[in-house]
C-alpha cells in the first residue's frame, strides 16, 4: 500500500478474510473492502464490464494460495503483482505461463534485493571478474519470530513452504542471480525454525543458515537487544547491505510500471531450489 501511494496510484478494492484492517485508512480511505472472495470477484467483474477494470491485482495472501489468486487476477484481465514466492512448486510455473499467453496479461513477482544498490554493485563486480573464480560464501539470516509464527500459516510447511521458502528465498534468488546456476544442493539440518546447508553455484560455494529461533542469535546481538542477524561473507570479507531496505517495495513497483519487473522466468530457479531444500 505504501508503494502504491508513493507512486501516486489508487487502491480500488481490497479483500481480506480478516476484517481488522484499519491500516487501510493510513493510505486509502475510499477503497472498497470485502471479506469474501466471491463478493470481491463480483465487484471487480462489475467494474470490468463498466469499462473501469483494474490494471493490477496485488497478491499478498499466504504462500499456498498464490497460484489460485494469480489465476484469478489474470482472468479478470489484469496484470498481477505477487509477493514472494510466486508459487510453492516449480511445476506450477509452466501452467501459469500458459495462462499468461491465453489472457495476454503478465505476472510479476517482488525480488527486491535485485534492486538494492549494494547488491547491484556486487553483481557488477562479479560480472567484471574472472568467470572461472569460485567464491567462498557464508550466509546467515537469523531473525526472531514470536510464538504466533508456529501457530499461523507460516508455521505450516504445507502452506508456507517452510523456513527456506518463507525467509530464505530472497537470499537464494540474490545468490543465483549474482553467482550463477545451482550445481549441487546439500541440505544439512532442517526443522520448522532452523535450516542449514551447502550450495554449490556456478561461481560460488555457499554455506548457509536460516533461523527464526532467538537462541540462534549471536551473543553480541542478544546483548544489545537485537532480534535479527543478517550476514554475508564473501571470501572472508563482510558484504554490508543492512541498510537501504526501506524503499525497495516502492522501487519494485516503479520498475514494473516503467516496463521492467521480474516475471515467471526470473523466479523459477529460486522456486525450484527451495522446493528441493524443503523435500531434502
């Protein structure tokens, strides 16, 4: 909603089965609101028949519903902007690609790390270096979640895809984008709140850890009351990109509106990887 408002556009209608969404008032007072998809569908279809159809449907629903809601948007005659992950299983991507062709509409996903200035700078540096060099990488993303997490859909692997999909997919996409395709994938440990493994890419060997358990945080972070530890070491040197996250959604939407954006082809490799991690 912040991105839509920042760019001077309008949220015509919203749907959420939970009606505690007073946050809408911070951004758009005139938005029509629905708690049932059937009434939401009827309203948007009515607008379409009146020649007032929506340009984009934005999907921010639980991960396992993305595929169905993307299809819903395409069949309304709208382009779709979907939060990560686009889908839980890579075989769904081919079917979505077919519906894109049938409807003439486009699907975009949010891969905001590709728009981070420091990440772009790193990619340019790697691209300018020797294509034969193999980089040694350590990725740690440890972020605290409360008890609610395990009881919500995010704690249900069948609905969220598990921790590697929920909090890891952006980092896996970033690494594949910079260091090339997956050559080998080894899962070390995986549980509802922790996962680790080794990933061999075309130009990198990656050891990675993901966690939503506060006990996994380094002592220095806990001592300061911190709740998140994000670190990326490349050949023993820290790659600093902790800042610059606040406006990445707005940049993502601007990129789409300017004719860019990341489509189905861009997200397939990361979706396939997290699926193999989940089933590993």
